[in-house]
C-alpha cells in the first residue's frame, strides 16, 4: 500500500556545453608541476645557490608559488569552459 505522498521528480537540469580545448589546456597546466617535480635528476644539484640555499631546495620552493598560479589559472579556465551553469546558489540539487 502506498501513501498519497509520492515524491515529485524534477526534470534533470540541462548540462551546458563544455569547451574541450580549454579543459585540455587546464589539464596541461595541472600536469606541468607534476612532471617538473617528478623529474628529480633535473634539479638534484647544489649549484646555483640562492641566498646560500642549494638549487635542490629553492627550486622546489619556487614551484609552490608557480603551482598555485597554474592551479588558479586551470580553475578559471575550467569555469569559463563550462560556461553558464543552471545551478543557482541556495538551490537544492
């Protein structure tokens, strides 16, 4: 026996088209620091020093800031690639 309260089904929201070129560029931007930091023989050296720090250390520290910039750029590209979304703030999904 069913109660008279049947859940109402909402139509599925439209999915906006996605710019695949921008998404690919965002993926490349995210892959750059991964590749650069996994290629250890490239930066496993002492010279050149910066303020007395060996290259091995300051190279990785610089990537903290570079990675932040690349991640933010990839995020903005992803937002623009998706275009307008149908979801509004405060609306149930």
